[in-house]
């Protein structure tokens, strides 16, 4: 029996909770961390937000600062809301693992709340894609626990997993990226900040 592609959720559970997420999203957590990270860029920098959701608060902060922002998310509802709020920002509904990343290279890429919802194999694929899509001296900021762990996401009810700091450092160093900083935000989320040399 063939399964209709319209029945397959490529958003890792986010499409089914999108409306609730839009309504209840805490728009303060992580803003100061992303703002601090963004100070390393010139104002004409291009920044890709993968797993951008509906753009609040991170894409919003970056666009309001003056950066050229792009967004990718696998939830059609979240992308529709993103485009409604930020019509000047180019955004697409597609999975990060299959995305062309707009066939561009970027000065910065962020992935807040994305990496750990992906399988180990998909995370490694995405890390390679990110490295290829960064300009020299480009920065990649993403969230994931520093330790190796698995848990059930409280919003989607699906499995999340961190590969751990050592695995992320190893995978990205093979792609020419070095870890330059780690941050923790008000919600105790861990951020890794890598630079492409």
C-alpha cells in the first residue's frame, strides 16, 4: 500500500503543534545570546536561519539589525506565519536535509532548537551541508546539550538527541570549522559557536 506524501510529517512533529507554538512561544529566551553572536558580523552580512519557525525572536532580531536574512523550516504553518510577519525576508518550506540553502553561501548560519530533533545520521548530513554553505570566516551557531543524551520533546512528544560536544567538534573540524565559543541562555540552553577557517 502506497502512503500518500501528504500524510508524512517532514517537520518532525512541529506542523501538528505549530499554532500552539506561535501562540505560546517565549520570545525572550536566547535573544541576548543571538544578539551577542551577531556582533561579529558586518551589517550587510547574510545569515541563514535553519529551522526558523515563524521567525520570532531570532530572525526578527537579525532582520531588524539590518542583516540579509533567509529562513528555512519544514512546517508549512510556521513558514506561512514567517512570511506574513517578514515579507521582506526570503523563506522556504523545506526540510533542512533536502534544502538547497537557496544555492548561496552565507556569512552566518543559525539553528536554534533544530539539530537535536534530527536523527544522528541527519545531524551529520546537516553539519556537512552547513560547512559547505558558509563563507570563509563564516560562523555557525546552534543549540544542543553538550553531553550525549536522549529525551522526549515536551512539545512534540518525539525523541530528541544530542550527539555531544566531542562529536559535534569532531564532525565540524573535518569540515574545516573550529569551536570558538559556547554560551548558555536564560532557559539553560547550550549554544555552540563554530567558525569556518
